[in-house]
């Protein structure tokens, strides 16, 4: 007969009348102890016996004892009523939440929750496992091991499987969620001893201060590279990483990173880097950079953003392979901070911006210190069909080449949409622009510009729906949206105005533009019943016709922004005037531009842009890309660019492939087809198990065609703390 929890209460109550031969005091004490035991525990066993002389209760056979939020399983359990302790033997298991403690024998005080296990094994949250000849529980989250072993691999590599790695120590103390501190410790990999330390400390918490695993590498420009990071968990909302790097050919480098969370919607990151570069070809010995990223919601409609980037020299990030590809290939270095207010009626922006050109041509900087911009969003004027919108800005502009200037720009406009038919809409536009400068390029001439703008746009939209077209689709919708627009902006001489950005030069227009858009949208039902939509294909065709082409003066800043894909202007026969302006002939027709996209599946996307010069019957530009994303299997991204006038022709490809669940291969290439030069080839392999990760990367690159080739090898190794979710 088994004693269930309810039966155990009856049993213990029965014991209250059993010891009649005792003295009154002894009987009263036993009654109190049994009452406390009955209140504290639940017993489930094949048999339960009360030993009067020893003041003990003995349970045998598949014993389970419930102690508040703890459960004890054993073959036999003896409870001492005086000391409030118990001794469990035979397949002992003590469970408390996610924590498990098991062994041959346990001596346990169920009042203090302390005890000792012989030949024990344990697993604790967040994922550390250990064993020892003796395990002593010395506190709620503290365990002491004698002749012990500990690892974080058992969660996904259960016994009898050998763990990928483990530490073996003569003596160790486990501080749950913090550290394992041990003496006379050896590190074993797959049962083979690899390292020994008289004293060792392993962080086992998710955010614990301590030294991280070093990084190693070798590069033809850097020499041997060693990186030693130290992580500092300052508080639950702050942490920092300090990394000391030594390159045998270049010297020491110091990197500090500080991360913070001020509130749920306020966070940021600060980082600083300094190195004393001993390389003879370095632009300077003392090199440094600083970054600050910050995002904060000040009020329901107000937000603050900062993206500050400062470098001592333009080539700092390009010189080092361990910089990200995005940092090594960026053309400008912007630093900005801005406060915005956004409402349904308007947007207000306060901006401070310093932009540095990182090209090898010239050292240029432009600054906005500061800029205030106000944009009122489209809204009806009173109860009329007129729609008002516009933008105004005040900014002080600085540059290291040329004069500084303040600028005020006021640009309001009115639109009048009229539905000609249910499927055809005409929209008329009238806008005004006034721009004033504190300085001008030609002293004695006007620093003001006044422009008007007129326009008309006719748009339509047709759609056809195909229900149950097959292939498991519920619906396939074809949308056609043609548009025809006319724009008129009178010509005005702007050579006396400073040229900082697109606001400073407005091209004269007398132009007719057409555009035709086709979209194919699929709709289907997921296995769980959810309805999904996906754009399968899109094709846009556009071109413009200049009704009065002229030979005019254009700002060089404006001409540099013209790309073959733009249809709002096209020029030829460009001749520099050496004043920041060039003379050019306007073409009758802009390029015929095709933008296409194809995505037969959500994981597959192909895109392409083609700009065709119909006057010279030649292709001026082609941009294409392919993207394939199969989760946990393959990621493929390929992009190519061709621009005739700029002699730009290149390809970038990135591949990540999961060979197995634990093995990842990746490859990156950047190729300049114009010079037939591989600017960069990088291949990496990463093996990742549940409790450790090993990475190896090889990079071969050159800064530009004709420059020396650099080879670099990087090795990383990390110990991981798995979680139950990750183990699954």
C-alpha cells in the first residue's frame, strides 16, 4: 500500500495517539514535532514507519517528499524530528525549479535548505552542470565541490555522452548566476587535458564581469594579433567592454565600449578607440576614433537621436581588416544629432550635422551648425478642395573650402486634386520658393533667389483580380498605374549663390514625364490559417521629355548628383567653368529607365534597374541584385553595378551556408570589373555547438587597383552558456 499526501496526513495524525507510554512532556514534544512535519511536508511512499525511540520517521520504496517548492525522490528517507534533517539514500534526486541535485546519499536540513551529497551530480540555471565526490550546499545559490568537474555542455550533451569541454578541480565553489571559482584546475577538451591553472574563475551568468576568451590572428600588415576583452557588468542597465589589442607590426590599441539603457525608450552606446601605429606607411602615429549612438523618446511627439562619428584621419577604418565591410567602404563620415517633433499636421526638426568626405581626392568638410526645419504636411485649406503643404528651413552652413553662409528657404505649395472619372485623377500644382543667403559667391550681386513652380499630374489605377489561380493561391491581383506629369520651373542664374547641397541649385524645367507601373500581388493561406500577401513582381517604366532644351550653367554639386536612373534631368557636353559651375547641354529625352523586381517566393528576390539612352542608343547604367534567404540553410546576396560615364563596373557577393546545424560557411567578394581586380575575398568557417564556438576567417584584399595585396587570418574561440530554449 502506497502513502499518498492525504493518507500521509492521516498517518501522522495516527501517530499522535501511539506513544502512550511516554511521559507527558515527551509526548507533547513529539506531538509538536509531528505537527510541524505534517505542516511542512507531503509524503508519498510504499511504507512509512515511526521509530519512537529515535524520534524518526522512515519512508521506504519509491519515496517522494514535497517540501514547499522542493521535491525529494529516493529509495529510502529517514527524517529526524529533533534536528529537522533527513537522510536519503538510493537514487536520490532533489529538485527545486530548474535546479537538479542527485547522488547516492544526501544529508539535508529541510528547514535551512542546506546539505551534502555524496557522489553527486547537479545542474543549475542558467545552464551549468557539475559533479563531485562530495557536493555541499552552503547557501541558497552556493555549492562547494570536492574533486569536482563542471561544464555548461550537459544541457545539450547529456550523460553518458562525453562533454565537448569541462573543467576538473581539486576543489571548487559554484556561485549560481555568477562564477565558478576553483583551485588546481585543468581544462579538458573531449577527454584530453589542454590547460592547467592553480586558480581559475569561470563566469556562468548571462552578464558577469570578467575577462573573455582572447582572440588571435595574423595579417601581412598587422603581424600577429592578440585581443583580450574584459566585460564589466556595471548594473542591470549598463555594461562596458574594454579590449586591449597588440599587433606585432603596429603596436598597442585600446578600445572601450559603453552601453546604457536610461528607460524603456531611451538607450545608447559610446565607444572610443586609440592606437599608436608603428607602421611606416601610416598617415600618423597617434590614431583614434569616437562613436556615439543614442535614441530617446522625450515626449509622445518628441524624440532625440544622435549618431556622432569622429576620426583623426580618413583611412583609419579602411586600414584594418577587422573593421566591418560597411565601415571600410563608406564614402563619407557623417556626425549628426537631431530633435524632432512629429504630429499629424507638421514635423519640426532641429539638426546639428558635420559631414566629412573620406575619398582620396580632397579633404572636405561641410557642417550645419545648426539647422531648423519645419514641414507642414498635406492638409485641406478650410473646407475647400485645395491641399496646402510646404517646408521652410533656417541653417548656418560651414565648409573648409569656401565661404560660410547662413540660408533661409521658404517653399510653400498648393495642390488641387480633381477626380475626372472614377478611375482618372488630375492634380494641379502651384508652388513658390524664396531663398536668401547671408553671403554670396559674387560680391555685389544678389544673394536672393525667387522661383515659381507650376505642374499638372494625371494618374490612374486599374486592377484585375484572379481568384483561385492555382499553385495554392487564394488570389492573384494585377495592378496597373499609369501617370503623366508636366512641370515648369523658370530658369534663373544661380552662380552667385553658395553651393552646399540640393537646395542651392534648382534646375529649370519645362518637362513632360510619363511613368507606367505594373504590380502582381499574390494572396494565400498559411498552414495555421493566417492570410498572407506578397508582391510577386513589379515593373516600372519612366522617361521625360524636355520641351525647351538649352545650353545652361549647372552647379557642379547638382551635376554630381545626377545619375543615369534619374529622369528629372539629363545633360551632355559638360564643360567646367572652374567656378563651381559647368556649362552643359540639356538633352531632349532623359534615359528610358526600367525598374523591375521578381519574388516568386518570399525567400527569393531579384531586382534590376536599367537606364537606356534612347538618343545615343546605348546602355548608360545597369544595377542588379539577387537575394535568397532560406532560414538555417542558405543566405545568398549578389549585387552588381555598371555606370558608363563613371567607368564604374563592379560586383559584390555574400554567401552564408549552413553545412550542418553546427557548421556555417560564409564567403564575401568585391570585384572591380573595370580593372579586373578583386578588391576583397573573404572566407570563413564557424563551428558552433550548444556550449562552445570556434571561428576561422581568411581575408585577401587590396585598398584599390595597383595597391599591395594584404592577407589576414583571424581565429576566435568562445565558451557558451546554453539555455533550455537554445538546447532544444
